[in-house]
C-alpha cells in the first residue's frame, strides 16, 4: 500500500520523520521544522498580510542585524504555489512607487526563471551562455569555518532552510568565482536545504551569479560583508588576514552554444500550457503537485467535492535527498489543507499511485510534470496562474524578457533575484 495517514497539524514534523525520514538528507533522527517557516495556506496568508512593502527598496539587501532586513520572506510560499505571483503582485499595489517597483522586479525575476526553466528543462544544469567564471589559487573548503560570513550563512541555511538574497549571492560567488568549485555542486548543496528551493530560481540564479548566464560574475568580497552586515567582520578570526579582502580576479568564461529555446521559443503554447481548462471527463480526485499546493490552485478550486491526492515521489526524493525541513514544510502544508478538504497522502511512483483514477490537475511549468502527467488519466487540465504568460522571443537576458513580457511600473535597473550578478568596486 502506498497510502500514508494524513498528517495532523500538531504532529506534522514527527509525521515527516516517521514516514519520510529515510528519504531526508539528515535521516529520520534529523528531521526538524524550519526555525522560521511553517508550511500551509494559513501561514502563507498571514505572512502576506503582515508584509509591508514600505522601505523594501532601501533595505532589501540588508543582512545584519536581522531586524533591519527588508526581505519579504514570502519565497517558500511562492515556490509551492501557496501565494501565486499575481496575488502577491496585487497585494503591494498602492505602496510607495520605488518600493513597489523594486519588489515587483523580484516577482518578475521569479517568473523569468520559470519561463527559462519551462523552455530549457533539464538543460538548466549546464551553462546557458558561457562557461562560469572559476577562481584560482584558493585552497581548502569554499566555506571555511573560520570565515564569520560563511559561518553565518551556513548556520541560517541549516536552521531556517532559507537565506536572504544577498547571502545567496555570497554563497554562490564564494563557491565558484572565488574558490573555483563546480557551481552545480554548490547549487545542489543549497537546494537540498532551502525550503524555497526551486530548479528554476536556484538554477538560473546560480548561473547568473557565476557568470554563466551573462558573462558578468558577482564578485563577492569583504566590501559587501561590511556594508550589508556591519560588525560581522569585527568578530571574524580572520579579520586581520581576510581571504576575501579584495575582489576576485576570475574573469568570465568562454561562450558556449546557447541552450535550445533560450534565444527564441518556437512553441510558446507548449511552454505556457493551456490557456483555458481542458476538460475531457469527470474527475474523481484532484491531484496536487509540489508546484501548486494552495487553496487557489485552479484544479482544486474548480473541483470542490473531490478528494485531494498528493504523492511524495519516492524515486525523485531518494535522488534529491532534501533536508527534513523541506519535507516537514510539505507535511505542515498538507495538514493545514486537511482542515478544509479531504486529503489523501501517498508515497510511491506517481503514475502507479494514480493508476485507475481520473484526476483534475493544474498544469505546471516543469519537465517532471509533463513526463508524469502523460502517464496519468487527466480528466481536467487547468491553466497555470502565470504573472506573465510566456511569449516567443529572447530569454537570453532578464532585460530582454521584461521588455517583451511587460515590466514593472518603475524604470528597470535589474532584478533583486536569487543570485544577482552585479560587480562592484
């Protein structure tokens, strides 16, 4: 049998350890809740209601002290469809123009990453435009324990399963641009821990940070730490012999053959999915995926009387080895949903679990969905809630994509994204 008991709100973390712990990075004994985030629509709604966009433009890159941060902290809920991008976009309407513009640039970057991933698929694991800028002369681990900045990054990543945009940049640049390690290994290492981990946002973000996306790597140095986390360097054992005192010497790598679909999309309809619901029969269940777990999921909203089915994809999870914090977040989300809908939770191979069932599902812009849904009896396929529905044209740069798909209400000066390549100095 693949069916698991439905998690309870008061026992979701222990439920995840009991039923999924063998798939977790830390093993059953290490499964724990994120120190900062609780999964579920209720928590997502509260986080969005509490978010005040005022001051975002000035404070979005602050790291320490934590109370000075302007980051929204909404990304785990956005990543899992608990907060669709159009809803978040509308929520900040009426705020200060500069803050709204900068925050909406962040949302557009998330959408851009989804577009790129929907076009290139698993090719996201190879350089999109250039070989990454790889540093030389570094010896040892990329994140030495003695470096206070890297120790702070690791601690927050492990405890919270989350990092602010600025420290994601530090981590990516330090790993590859300075230390010379393979960016794909670094991206996977962070992805396993991040509660908001996404092949789209993480993959595209790391490519841009190490120069594989633009040819302009992010040059992490002590300057950023002293500016964004004042006082941290003073506590560092290496403060008098800082290994990142100056900007790294790494230069952009040679051009590579661009990923197919990056310069132009030959079939935007296939990239975007259906424009209207495609109903072929009467569904007896709603299949929810990890891409879209919110109450506003189109298939869920359109099929109010049917039970909800979620499958923990065992082969996928065994390969990914996600942190227990991520699995606990998903368990909390399902437990919260079970307060309002009948929820079935399974563990196994998705097409095998859904065999013999006719389902309603929301199309998802990821290659895994296409592969799995082709082996499932989909009675009703609902459109993905795009912020900007994919169109043809170039996605080689964020700027080119914004110009084609419509940007924010303020002049665009670059996105505040998961890993943003801006060279300073």
